[in-house]
C-alpha cells in the first residue's frame, strides 16, 4: 500500500515512531494509503530544520525567493491532472472541481505571493523638519501552518506561500484526513529547488502533531484554518505564549435574496453556493433568506434544480456532487437533518445518505438537502453543519433579515441579491461579516482581505495582509 512520508530538511522520511494511520478514499469507503502517525519528536526535528534554514532563507534576495515560488507554481500546473485526481480520491470531491478550482488556485497562491513580495513596500512618516520614521518589515522565524480537509492543497498553499515568500521557514501540518496533495507538493518542492528546511511537512493527527506545533516554544506564529472549537483551543495555548495568531474559522453564512434580484442568476448561483464541494466550503451559504413576494416561486425552482443535481462517482466528469469527506462527517451531517426534523423542519428534498451503484456502493454520499419551516434561532440555523444541507426562510423587511442574518456567533461571509444599488450598500455596511458578495459568490481577487468577524476568526489572510502577518514591523526613527 502506498505510504505518504514526512518532508523534513529537504528529504522524504518516515515518522520516528514508524507508525502509520489509514487513509480512506471516501467515495469507495476503503483504505487506499497510509499516513505517518507523527508525534512531537517529528515536529521537533522539523522545527530544528526550519530554524537552521532561517538565517540563509531570510536574507535570500526576494527575487530569488520569487523565482523558486514561480517554479513551484509552474510545476503544480504541469502536474494538474495527477494532483486533481489525487485531491478527488483523497477528499471525495468531483475531479472536475479539483481540476478547475483546487489545483489551479494552489498554483495561483504561489504565483500571487511570488509577485506580491517583490511589489510590497513599507511606510515612511516624516515629522516635518525634525525626523523621519520608516517601517522595516522583517521575517520572524519559524511559522506553524495548520490547515483543514475541505480544500486541501488550496488552503495549505494559501498559508505556506506568504510565509516563505516573506522569508520565514515553515513547519506545516495538512489535515490527517486529506494529506495526499501536500505529500505530492513536497516532491515538487524538491524538484523546484526549494532549499532544505525552508518548508517542512509533518503528517499526523491534530491532537498530536498540530498540538506539538502550537505548543512549541520556538514556533512564534501560528496560522490556522479549521473549526471554531479547535481555533479556540489553539488560541488558549498560543495566546499566553504571546504567539502571533491568524485564525480562519467556521461560518453559518446567510444568502439574502431580495424580490428585485435577477431571479435566474440568483437561482443558479444559489444552487452552486449551497452545494459546491458537497457544501463543505466555509463560504457556502447555508441559510437562504428569500423576500416573501418571490419566496414560493424561488423555493419551487430551487428544489426542482437541486433534485436534478447528479450525485455520483467523483471520477466521473458529469458528477456535480461527490462523496463527503469521511464516514464520521457523513453521520454528523445526517444527525443535523434529524435535529432539523425534531425542531419542526420539513425536508423539501434530500435528507438521506445517497447510494451510488458500482465501485462507489460503499462510499459516503449525501443527497443535497433543503429544509423549510425552521425558526432563525433554532440550533439547525445557528450551528455550522458543513455539508450539503441548507435551510430556506421567507422575510419581509431589510431590518428583519439583517437581524436574522446577524443572529449567529459566526460572521464569515454573506451574499446579497438585489438590483438596487443603495440597498446593496446598506446591507453590506450592516452585515456583521468579513466578506459580502453582491450578486455573485466566491468571486475572489487574491489582493483582498480574507477572513471572518465574531467567532469566524481573528485577523485576515490575503493580499498584503498575509505578508504583514508573517513579518514583524519595526519603526526606525532618525533625527535630522
Ligand atoms: P478542524 O477539525 O478544526 O481541523 C483543522 C486542522 O486542525 C486539521 O489539520 C486538524 O488536524 C488540526 N487540529 C485538530 N486538533 C488540533 C489541535 N488540538 N491542535 C492543533 N491542530 C489541531 O477542522 P476541519 O474539520 O478539518 O475543517 C472544517 C472546519 O474548517 C469548518 O469549521 C470550516 O468552516 C472551517 N474552515 C474555515 C475556513 C476559513 O477560511 N474561515 C476555510 C476552510 C474551512 P486533523 O485533521 O488531523 O485532526
């Protein structure tokens, strides 16, 4: 059986314990590879390699760092088919999605930060004829990067690229549930000529490897994407150690559809924003609020379209929804459907495990599910489900929908559908979220700040924000 290896000090190596974990293909429900069951001793080895590489890498000219990251991006493009297939097998997502979104975006992440780092400039503040202040931005040392399973290579590279572009070295942990493309990336790093120790990838369980990274006294910054509960746990360890922290956490995003919207665009995008990647994108809209005059019309058309979505083998190009990531996640998502029924919800379509014929007969699939009739403040409408389950509710006024949209502890993203520009601006100002999409969804300009308000996160990724997270500002004041 294929074995994944750690990538430490430029080499692909076994975990010190010699122990491995099973890695499942969720579409067929079977183990297909083995993952290092690493522990604190592997993290220690990775940290030492990163620390040793830091003095040289931090003073490597930006142009040279940029050249290597560009090469890595080119290698990702050149290996698109292999990487997309691996992502699909590991995660259950349709291969067509991995090929059009996940893998191209991983290449873009490296390319973006390869160019951003050479464009970035700092500020100067002059005190008339007294003095000049200028800001130095210096890399800090070893960064800990911990990422989730839903967009494996996409989110892993979104952290690593700015960290190493700005001159830090990295100890990274991909999700143990989807480690394969991070392993393939480590091979590409070797091929791209990334100096040894600049990036170290330690595979294994969150409570062992992730915990060891978080607790390590010589890893002074942690960039984490994952669930809010894990984020809170990480913050409780990192904050008293005065580590820099970037937390990208969960969401319960409202999708607000006004009667004056472009109906067809709102409808087709809502199908996508509800069920793309089996609803396992932190930005998916899971609470759909529709203004009452078009509620029945929208609901009927939405249910009809969703019923036609093809759930099937992720390897098949015509599949719209693949498997969810694991058996335990499938059970968690389906338990929310039961909760919704207990809370008085009516399932308009879906609600069950989907059974696929052929080689996927034992896979973990869920029918796309729409639930109606719930109050905005019930648990189903307040807790993150992170699967192909959405609720739909009518509203009458802007004030009412804002109150309902803002009622959760989360504040990641929102969509607003209206042709009225003033209303769009008003809604954007009043939504308690980090990202508002008006008449679109998941349209991303990598220069923009990315992240959430309230319990959806702390800090922002994206653009120069990430370069600022991974560097320490130092003010230098020179008297004239
Ligand atoms: P998770 O369980 O919080 O895991 C995220 C990462 O943290 C994984 O690598 C995990 O390792 C690791 N981890 C677990 N316990 C840890 C510990 N004690 N110390 C350090 N690291 C630990 O989240 P997930 O289930 O993978 O991902 C789904 C969540 O991510 C959802 O809530 C979703 O909204 C959120 N998300 C947010 C964004 C955003 O940008 N805001 C983007 C994508 C996803 P193992 O997997 O090996 O346990």
